[in-house]
């Protein structure tokens, strides 16, 4: 059914024909080529709704009424699905627009008002000729006539919309696209190389096959990327201006909750043992390999800070048993490789505090 | 910058949150004795430094004896569970206080069970 509508539009091409001009000159122009098309393109599936008129006569001279012509054409139409058809259909609708513009002065019956063709808004009414044709098609078919007619009109509207779009926007002319493409042709030698390349071993035939491979690659890269006309398929992405940094407020409770929720949802259970081990490593259950003995110990202090701890002894009296005791403590700490400098300093400070508390006791002694 | 703050929060949340996958988590100890042992270990860890320092004062021939006596009293005043001597190396799975091999932290019975089922890496029945 849609093929019929497509044919209607395709039929609108004003190819030059040898038909005699009559009163319905435009109509003849419109419908003359469709029969030509139907003869040429025979690749088609059987039409679902075979029209009741199986008119054998394809072309008759201008004595027929336009409606009879149309019905004849419908009888010859078949449902077709092909890309080329759609292309022609789009082109035809474009050309039909131009034809309308040309023909309007000459046409006597069904004159196209100028406002319609030049009006490029979407809500414009359809071409009355097309409407008539659609109603004729609908009437010719046995099933739901009203439904068919409305569907056909909707189809026509859509086609007009696409043609409007094509006119407005940059034309994505498919010819330009296809012209750049070339069929890749390989010499039989290269076929042989490719097939044998998969099977052969690297060691033996590596030397022989590699230079041929490189030659094949150089052939492919013959056509560089920047050669050729611009195809206007993609719009250039506008570089967004960097947003000014917003002032930071400390993350609110809601932000934290949201973050927790997101983390809970996105944390998928591990699919296999490797992912489980990765998760464990992140959590700290599994160590990182190769094992680093100094994980967690970030002692940036130099060796002299570990050994020469006498500078911390300034708070203590210079003579006496306490000093003697503390020097022993320092000697022991300097030999200890397991403590960090911070821990050693903490030890010494604790002793200092302890002895200050016990000062009264010490005075008595 | 709000996005950066959110990212930071996400990272923190990820570390804090446990994973959603069902993993075996030990929520109960085998028995109360094991729980008490765990408490003792924690406390011993807390007071370890202090005990070490006070003992350094006590086990000393240089400092005056009065000072050492005071230190004795002080160390006795610390909580009883803070001393490491009260820790018992129990079996991790059965809480058995005796017959525990230190390397595996398992009692002899559990060790034998796992070794026979080939679940102990590098352990083989001895035969010579």
C-alpha cells in the first residue's frame, strides 16, 4: 500500500515525454513516467492488495480522463521495497516542488495556489491534486477506504516534511558520500598472503611474510584521511566555555548519604576469583604483590635522627641517676630498628613527664 | 567543584561501606571465653607502651629504690586485663585452649581435619 503512495510521488517527475499536450498537461506530465518506471523496475514483491482493475493497457493517449489514467497506473503498480526507490522518491518530491512552481501559471484545472508551494511551514495543507490522487487510490482498493486515505495523506505529509528539511538544512548528498568510497580490490597474490599468513609460523616464514604485509598496509593507507570534499554529515561540536568554578561548600549530610547510596548500588558482587581478590586488595585484606616489607611504615627520617637522640635530653638534669638512666634509654632506642622517630620521641617525653611528677619524691631522697 | 566534593565523598563512602556481596563475616565468636580473650588482647595492646616504660623504671639498678617501689604500685594499679600474660593462644576455630599450634593458630584436631582434606597448603602426611 505504501508502495502505491511512493509511486505517486515518484510519478511526479516531469521527465520530458513525447505525449501530446492537452488540458490536463500537468497531470499527464505527472503520471506519464510512472508507467515507464513500472516497466523498468521489475524487482518487486507481490502486492498485498492487488487492485481490482487488472488493466492491461499501460499507456493511452490523451483522450482519457486523468482519473482513468491514474487507475491504470495503479493497476500496474506493485509494492516495492528498495533503497534506490526511496532515493528517487525523495528526489522526485523535490523536483515535484519545482514543477509545481513552474506549472502554476499554466495549469487550468486544479491550479496550485502560489501560497502553498512557497509556504514552507509544516502545518500547510497538502497539494489538492495529491489529495485527489490519494482519494482515488483509496477508492480503488477494496478494504477500509477512509483509513487508507488518511494513511496516504499522512504519508504524503511526511514526505513533504522531509523535503522541507532537506531544502533547509545542509544537503547530505549521498552521491558525494558514495563517490569517495571505492571498492577494495586485492590482487590474488595478496589474497594468498593473507590466507597463508594465518597458518604459517612466525619463525620460519616470518621474514618472508612481513614485508608483504607492510606493503599491503601501505596500499591501504594510500587514501589519507583528510583528502576529499567535506561530507557535512557531522556538526562541529561547539567547544563549551569552561564553567567558572563554583564555591565549595562542605559536603552536606545529604551529599554523603547520596554518595553512600550510589556506592552501595554500584558495588556489584565479584563475578570471578580475580575480581574478588581485587576487592580484597582494595580493602586491605590481601597484600599487594610483590610484597613490600615497608608498607605502612612511612618513616621519612634519616638515620641520624634515629641514632643521635641526645638533643631530646635537654629537659633532664645534667647529672645524677636520672641522667644516667635516660642515657641508657637513649642507647636502647637508638639500636631499635622497629620504632619510628616519632615513637621514640614519645617515649622520651613520657619519661620527662613522669620524672617531673615525681620531683617532690626525688627531692626527699 | 561540587562534583569534586561529591567525588571525595564517594571515595570515602566506598572505603567505609562494606561490599554488597555476601561474604562470610564473623559476627559471633565461638564462645564467651574466646570473647574475653579478645578483650584482653585489645587491652594489652592499649597499655603495652605504658607497661613497658614503667617496667623499665622498675627493672633498674640505677634509679633509687623508692622510685621503683612507686612504679611497682603504679603498675599494679593498671587494669588486670592489660597484662599480656593473661592472653591465651586459643584455637581460632574451636577456641580450644590446649593443643594449639602457633603457626596455624589451630588446635590439633582441626589441623588434622584440614590436612587430611588437603586444605592446608604444603602440609603432607609424614612418612619416613
